[in-house]
C-alpha cells in the first residue's frame, strides 16, 4: 500500500544525501546522479567525496553531521545554489559489534551522536525549508536490528529502533503538510561497517543492490522499504513472537 506519492522521475530532483562517502549512501548518490537528479553529498571525509562518480553540477558539502553549525552552513550553501531541497536522505551511521560487558562510555556516546543525535540535528535544520514549500521527502535509513534486540548491537540496534519510531511519528505529523516520509530498513549490506562483523551474514547484498531497492521503494511510494525480503520478512515474523519464545533463538545466535 502506497503511503507516499510515488517518485518515479528523478530528473531535476534536488537530493541531499548525508553520509555519502561510502556504502549505501555512496551507491545511492551515484545512482541518482545517473537518473538525472541534482545531487548534493555530505560526509566528514572531504577527500572521499571527491572520488564519487557524479555529474559535474553535483555539490560536495563536507561537514560533521554531529555539528549543529555544520548543518546550518551546509543548508545555507544549498539554499544559495538551489533555492531548496526536494529529497533529504540521512545515511550517516556508526557501528561496532559490542556485547553488554564490552560497553565503553565514550564509544557508546559517539555512536549515539552519529546514529540518532545527528538525525535530530538534520531534521531541525531541514524541516523549516520543507514546511515553507509544503513539499519534499525525508528518507531515513534505519535497520532491521531495530525490530528487536539482537546480539552485538547494543550500540546500534536501540538507535535504529528509535529511528523506526521517529519515522512513524514524522509520517503521521507531516503527511498533511505535503511532506513524504520514507523509512529504509536494509538487511546486511557489504560496507566498511558490516566488515567488522565476525559472523556469516545471511542474504548479504552489495551497496548497489541496496541503492536499487531504495529507488524502487520510492517509486512505489512505500513508507517502509525493507530488503532483501527473503531475509527481512523472517525478522518481521520473529518480531511478532513474545520475547520468551524469541529469547532461545537469540541466545543461540549470540554464542
């Protein structure tokens, strides 16, 4: 069921992707550039942004997504060049496999800043622009690890669960304002973050496959795009089980 207007024509769409230096964000930026979108890319690593294969008119706006001043400066430049933004995509994320007894306050704080605080900073920055135009799209990348508590995701899963909750709130609040909200829950994708896992990742996809799935989800007007479905549908079924029934399976996975 389409809960958003379908987006099938990217020609001329002003797209700002935050967290575009690698992985899904990078593949999505390059894909949308080929589809005719006007692409702006942001990440902390300026030199890496220069390596992306993008059209000549693409904008590169390096900044730290955890910096309020960085958000304001980047948006100010975009408004000066483009006059606004049609699609805002937040891909920035941090992940380090961690068990409960390995918690470190500094690592946990940094992960929380990148995975959640930066989203709120971005929303607070971009929202007035979209509300003024009564149009636009917000695309939030969460994860199936937010469906329920998973082993080694103590510094990641709770943040993604919050993003799933946040996306639902945003959709309800903003639909009548003309703003679409899209939630993306990718399964395992081969990136520098998942390379830190020391276990076999079922249904592992490439960043390009993930980018194609996101484009297809927006074309269908989906609220939630999750993939690959042969993997994520099983997780959705597991989420329906009471914790007492799900717990033995999680304990086996954690060993």
